[in-house]
């Protein structure tokens, strides 16, 4: 971690070893060379479970064992499980071979506990991740999750209504579903909760401009809330702009607990318990 001296460390928040980072990209080149330290800082900051998103097959095949080794080698072992999915931004890599491999891992790898992150991303114009290509793959993966009885992790950016419509059409109400990187209003949160789904908040919820997201937290029952990093991106305050990693989830917990007038340790443990229950760890 750069600039160690100048920023408060997550260990200083002194949270119990009950938390979870429900959404990490540990195989990103920014984190991969540093996994033993990343895991030991996570454990030292109270993160007892990390849910890693495995996206394209090549990255899964290349890094699965390294991640498991790093988790097991941590002085205080951190639970690690995977989600496996085709991200809408990877849609140009989608073909039948990729599908076969994804479906195989989702069904047969005991460490794969969810299908994700999947959904719609309309942030970029057509060309980089053509919108029309995203939808059939999103539906196909939702059907796979239902067939296998696995929970789903949703990625939806600039595509709120369309995502909702597809989830409705695919009969996902009441299914164990986690809306990752929530950035909406209280109204959005209420709509998600009404469907019986969970909501995960990350570092962006701590940014000054995102007051409406912090207010939306009041609309999320404590048994439906999770915390995440989406690392290596979107580090919470006061680490914003630096590399994100699971240990920093602690700052998001502290910020949201402040907003709710709650004990940070209580929110931390509740969100960690929710992740364990949801992912079946
Ligand atoms: Zn992600």
C-alpha cells in the first residue's frame, strides 16, 4: 500500500474478525503480486471472508490455485469463495467455449458459490460492449443460476430499468440475489428490498457527493446489507484514489455506521453474517 504513513490504517478501527468483503477482484494485476500481504491485512482488519469474482476462463484457470493458497497461508486464515460469471464489459469475449467453461465451473467447482457478476452495463457507447449482446448472456446466466440453485451477483450500471425488467421476466423475485456496488436512491433500494434481494455498498458510498446513497442505507434492513470493495477500484475515504483492497472495507463500515448512528462493530458483524448466509459459507 503506498503512502502508509500519511493515512489511517484499517486495523486502527479495531473491528472484530467477523466482517466480509462480498465483492473483490483479487486477480487484478494491481493486487495479484501482493496476495499474501493483501490477505494478512484483510485478516488484521477484521475481514474473515472474501468473495472473489472470477470472470473470464483464462483468469480463472491461471489464478484459482494462487488465490486459494494465499487465503490458506494467511496467519489467520480468511475464508475465500468465488463467483463465476461473464461480465457485461467482457461481452466481446463471449463464445460457446467460454460458456461451456463457465457453466462447468459454476456446477462442479465447490469453491464457486454464486453466478456473477452478471448484468447490464450501458456506461459505454455501443462498440466496446454492445448493449444488444449483453442481454442474451445475462438471461442465459440467470437461467444457469436457477438451474444450479446458486445465488446471483448483479452488476448494473446506467441500466437500472432494463436490468429490473429482465430480472422480472426471468422470474428472479425472491431468488437470492445481491445488487452489487449500489449507487441509487432510497427509492431504488426500496424496490430491490421489495423483491427480497440484498444490497452491497462499497467505497463510493463514502464519497462526499454520494449523500443520497448514504441516505438510502436507511431503507435497507440490516439483514439485507453487505459491504464490498470491488477492489482494486473505488477505495473508500480516506483512501480514495489509492489502490483498494479488502482490508479497506472497514472504512466503509465505519462511515455507514456513523450515518446510521450504529456501533461500527455491530454493522460489520451483521453485514459479514449476511454474506456468509447468502453465499453459503
Ligand atoms: Zn466487480
